[in-house]
């Protein structure tokens, strides 16, 4: 048996915030005593940009010019040169989570373009009322062919606490065509780049059906969406990248009409 090394973090969920202390132990196991030249431990936090298969040829042009953004870097000497005895040796450590210079300790996040390896914010509610008719739709080629409809509703806030649901209501006041379905589509938008150019990638990360079939006219349909923990993070905007979120209200009409209303969201962790 050789020498085995393991790092154990004291906090089980491994979630830390800026200003806290990261603590744990380095465990060294060996059948025999081991001579060593010292033990040091380094903690790094970086933001990395990565290629998406959907943007090959677009993103490659400036990928190499955008270097990883280092937000944390700290090294401590744990043990001076000497010898470890046989068996198990545990060496405790503590790292204060202080960022470099004026950098921000972004929340850990993995997306299509952006990976963040180790933001609280203030939230101001921003309710939105909406009305959807053929006349309010954008990017419509043959508006005259659309059936007449009137849909009203509201979102209680487009500034959202990431741990709380997006809520509101929707009312179909009238529609000449029968309704097949009403859905909520959550979209993540990642933008990154530099002086050479930018790449933007929109990804659907959640789709929830809130009504099935021909909705009763005048009936209030609740809007309720929980943000998926593994696919969302607080809204970020930096020099080289942005991570934003949008929600689409999607209404499917017979025979084959698709109506979409888009609302930008700002997610925050309070």
C-alpha cells in the first residue's frame, strides 16, 4: 500500500460565503512512515469560459484571448519538512474567504459557456401587468391570419429571490380558437467574449405546463414556478460575461398557432 491523501471539508453541504472561514483536515494515510519535504495547501477560485458545441467557429475566434478570471488565491504551509508516522495523520486547516482586490466572489455555477468556481444582493419588487393580443405580438409575418384573442395577467415581480417561486396569474378573456396548452418556459441566456466579439447562447432549462386544454374564459390560472437549483444562479454581469434569465409565457392555439410573450428576470439571493 502506498501513501493516500484526502482533503475533508467540515461543512457537509460545502456552501460558503465571502468573509467566512473554510476549514477542514488533510488526511494522510500510509502503512509505513513517510519522509516528506513539507505540506502546503492552495485554494483557488476562478471563472472559466468554455466552448459550446453550438458555437464552434463563432466563439473560437476570441476564446484564447479571454483568460480565466482568478477571484481567489491563497496558500498556507501546513507542515514543515519531516516524517509522517505510519497509520493516519490528520492536519487541520483554515482558509478565510477573502477575494483578490476588488473582485467579487461569484456563486458557483456551471453553464454552457460559463463555469464559476467559488452574491448576496438587495431586491426591489417589480410587478408586471401584461396584455397579449395579435396586435401586441412581435416578429409576426402574417398577423391577419391569426385568430383573435385577448389574454391578460400579471407577474408579482420580475426581480426574484432565487429560493422563492415566480408567481402571478393569467386570464384568457377571449379567444376565437380553442386553446391547447399554456406553458411557462424558463430560459438561461449566457453571453461572453471580449474585444474580438461576443457569443450569446439561450438554453431552455425548465418548462412547466400551467393549463391543459381549452381554458375557461375569465378563469384565473395561477402562475407558479420554482427555480431549479442546479440550473440557475443569481443574475451576473461582468466585463467578459453575463448570465441572465428570462421567462416565456407560451400559449398553443388550435390548429397550430404558437404565441410567446417574453419577460426578462433578475434573480438574486438575499
